[in-house]
């Protein structure tokens, strides 16, 4: 089976959204639980008020200034996340946002781009994710071959070939 796909920025954004969702669903350690964090912050607040608010009236201007500072830190953290995501975005004319040819057979997957050629054996595929927008063949933890369903004429045939050759499905 041969496929020619010209990726667009929306294909990358769909893949990034899928990765963010998958990372959030991964099993977490006990200290990453929402309830543990809530208890820790409750203890921190209790200690803070015990030391700094004993025998003193509550000061709303001070609370406002402290709240503004904490909200500013939170906003800066969010903006740095957006900035980092934008920095990872593929550039026009780069390796991702271009035309790719995939030759998929029982031997593996050959990918050919404007300045590269790669041969992936089926044993390299770690897992397969079939979503409503694309089929992702993960060859590493976050590195995948992306097949947008809108750009494939026969997605059922592709999935049949993948199911025939990949044993590690998710």
C-alpha cells in the first residue's frame, strides 16, 4: 500500500492534543493525587495562618496583594507552557510540514520525504492508536508515524495491514 500525505499544521496540533490527553491519563504516583495536593496545601495554609495571623486582625489589602502575586505567578506559568508549545511547533518547509510518501508492506514501512528516507520494521512499532482523526503508529514513547484519516482513501485497508503485522495494540 502506498500513501502520499502532505501534513498541515492542524495535523500536528491534533497529534499534540492526543499526546497531552494520553500523558494526563497515564498512571500517576500517589503524591500526584489531587487529594494529596489538597491536603498539602491545606497544611501549608494552616501553618501560614498559625504563624502570621495569631492575635492580629485579618488584613484584606494584604490578602489582595498576596493573591495578586500568586495569580501573576500562575498566569506566567500558563504563558510559559503556551510559549514552550509554540516553540515545539513545526516550521513551514521543515521535515514535518511537507509531502511524505509511505510504502507500507508486510516487510515494514518505508517513509520518503523531500530530504530523507527511512525504513521501519514492524518490530519497531511500540503501539497503535486509532482515534477519530488519525492512526498513530508509535515507534517510541512520543514519536509516531501519523496517518490523518482525512488524507487516507482507505483507512480500513490500512488498519487491516497494521493489525496483520503489529502484535502490540493499545
